[in-house]
């Protein structure tokens, strides 16, 4: 759809297979906030609040893959990746702790997803990632 960020709910089956149900950014945010019905958040917990994550942090995920925003953008156009359209090998290895496996387009989910967002909010973490 031309978006740099994809949102979804991932079902993980006992045989380790997964099924992704794609969501709009709004629906994803509401489900994580516990304001919209979700199989991934049936207790309707505000996970943004629980993990102390600003939703706007999800808008920065593109920075892991790009050194600059690939489309016209008037502000916040500097990414964290060492290569123009990809992280360096050492940056990608750094990201593997969050559930990335084979490429930067992998979905990450569960506790590792929230930990990545928590960590991304730290300027120390950002500097560490950029200097991998």
C-alpha cells in the first residue's frame, strides 16, 4: 500500500506457524490501547500505558531500515540505518534480539515488540544502534 510500516495481529500456532491479520494504523493503536475488540488483547489492557510507550514511537520504526526517509517529507527525515535502504549487518544482528530473523521486513510481536519500542524511545539506544 506504499506505507513504510505495516500493522497487524499475529496468531502463533503450536507448530510455530503464524497467521497475520493486517490492520489499519488506527485499529492497531486502538487494539493495543484496549479500546477496540482484539484477540491479541482480550482483557482490553492499555498496553501503551502499561509499557510506557508513546504510540508515535511506532512511527519511527522506518528509521531502523532507512538512513533517510525514502519519500518527500518536510520534517524528521533522518533514519538510523547505516545504509540508505537497509541496516548494516551488525545493525541487523543487533535487532535479532527483538525477533527479527532473516530480514528487516520480518514482523516482530509479543514482548519483543514492546521491548523494541521501549528501547527505541531512548536516545542512548538510538546512538548505540546507529554506531553498530
